[in-house]
C-alpha cells in the first residue's frame, strides 16, 4: 500500500529509488548535525574551561539568572519536540490535516521561545545592566551576589558573555528552525509532502530535536549548575 | 521500508519522562549536594538527550552508519574538550616551564604556594 505513495514521489536522478534517496537524505542531515555538535562544542569547551578557572564568578552569574525562564523554556521545547515528533508520524501516515496542525503548534511554541527570550528575559537583563559591552552596570544586589561568592566583576562579565553567546547561538538556530517549519507548512499545503516527499518532515524534525537537545544541556549548565541554594 | 511508524503512546511516554526529569533536575538544584549538584545535573541532561535521540529522532531504527556519525561527533567533542582541559590544568605541574614558555604564562590561575608571579587581580 505504501508503495503506491512512494511511486508518486519525485526521485532525483542520482538515486536508484525513493528508499535509497530517503536513507541518503536522512544520513546527510545526521552528518550536518555532527558538525553542529562541534559548532556548539567550541562554546561548551570554552564554558567548561572558564567555569573551572573562575568557578566563583560563574556560580554568582548562574544565581543572577532567573531559573523560572530556564525551566519554562525547557518544558516549552520538550512540548514542541513532542508535536514535531507527532508531525513526523502524521507525515509518515500521509495525514495532511494532522501534519498541518502539528507543524503550526510546533511553530507557535518555537516562536514563543524566541519571543519570551528576547522580549522578557534579555530585555530584563538589559534593564538590570547585565549585558557586557551594551549596558554593563550590575545593580547593588548583583554586586552583593558577586561579593557573597568572593568573585570579581570582570569574571562575572565573562560568564555573561558566555551566557549571551551560547543562548544567542541557540536562539539563532530556533529562528532558522522557524523558517524551516514555515517552508514545510507551505509545501504541506501544496501537497508536496503528503503526496510526495514525507521525509522532509523527518529531516526538519531531526534539526528541531537537535536544537532541543542543545537547550537540554544549556539549561543545567547556565541556570542550575553550582546549585541554586545560597 | 525504513519507515517505522511508532505508536503515539510511546511519544507521550517519552514526553512525560522528559518533563518529569526536568522537574527533578530543577528541584535537585535547590538541595545542597556539594560537587554532586553538577554531576546530577549533567547525568540527567545526558539521559534526557539520549531519550530524545533514541525515540524522537528515531536513532533506534536508523542504520549503523548513523550511529557511526554520532559516535564520531561525540569522540571529536571529547577530543576538543579533553585536550583543552588537559593542557590548561596540568600547566602548574611543572614549577618552571619548558624553554618555550615564559614563566609568567605557565599558570596564572591555580598556583602552587610559591610558584610563578601572580597576575594582577582586582579586589
């Protein structure tokens, strides 16, 4: 039964059949994700290094972040990963209507992530003077936190540079993901996915889950590590 | 076919596990476990990532080639972090640096009692 759908799918001329093309496409995405691991790896490496060198400042910095945001993002991304996974399932079953709904849900949650991050969390950091180079004027409470952990202000700035670079690169990936989802939605409406190459959904799904995994590590590293008890 | 249509129930079970693990890792951060706070947080993160990769990303049903790619990625990540760490954190093992190192750049961070001159530090 599935073969009836498969025969309708376009196969690029370098592939023998649709299945070979599918396997190659998916494998290519995994290869790309491997390079992404190393792309983020540089930041994770730098973070681990300087956290070990300036442990006190990184602990103080972690305490200055609002854990509610971190936990909220984590749950939001897990929800969006669920709808994305269900979307892939709908694509496999060629359910156009269900796929559209799951893609829209995923898009909304991804957008909520970026919006809350920029509009509330980063803007809040800006008002508190916690953005090095833009508005670096830590408040009295922040300075007390720094003193409490026997840290120094330049090292705290280093923590916040890592924080903004890591979450910024992640947010950039979220925005790219939103673009991919939009493209996928258009293709779905044109019937190119359920009537043709359902594997596009799987590939975008892989990317989306990868970005989720990056956040799964960023959340403990930036918000939790060192403990939240004072 | 390489298409494995998994039951919806499985996706929901993984989803609930991920949310519960998030709650646990957040809760544990408020308990003083000393250095084990970091260990617990990272172990839970690795476990969550594994769940996502295996079931949401269907690794369990992919070809062996995909596994090779993932192992390669993790291996190079380990090389990147491992060699960087082993460089910086063994610099103070020698009191005097090799001929190609100026003594002031050997270990500005973790110093032994009388070793290299201190970097200027702000109070």
